[in-house]
């Protein structure tokens, strides 16, 4: 022994099946070992990331949020919307709706990025709920 303490492995998972359930499982698994088949089925939708991938994704999300903030997209859309409401710019109803929707979509993108970074977005009373 090297003197290092090894962490104990968790006990294997035991699953009791009726003979009918086991036959069905074996039929579904085909040539695959049952353990591999069950793991693939259970964890098929769960993405697995290495710590470096998580850090890369976090950094990318942070850069996207910073770029969105620096771009003044929302401020420009807001100015356009205010100019339309003040009558400085003439638009049809469909164009007005498109500008309002663009403003909401930019806010939703911002909120999604903030949530993805694990930060709670600020609530805004003048926004409609998400679709």
C-alpha cells in the first residue's frame, strides 16, 4: 500500500425485475449488455460536459452578454419605438408591432444569457410574460 486513502466506490445499483420485465428488457437491449442499455436509455437526454467545456461555455455566454450590452441594440430599438410613439416616424401597425416584438426579443435574449450564467434577471413591470 502506498499510504494514500482511496475513496470508496459507491455500491452497485440493484434493480429487482419480474421475469417478464427482464425478458422485455433483454429483448429491447438486443446484443447490448443490460447495464449499457439501461444507462444509454436513462442518460440519453442528459448532456455530459467536461469541466473545461463548462468553463468555455460560461466564458462564451459572458462574452455574448457583454457584446449585447455594448451593442446598444436595445437602446436603439427603444429610441425608434419612442420616435414612432411621438409621431416623429410614420409606420404602419404591422411595423409598430415588429419593433415592439424586437424590443421584447432582445430583452428575452438578455434574460436567457443572464439565466445561463446563473444570475437572476431583474424583473421589469412593463414587460409582457414570455411566450
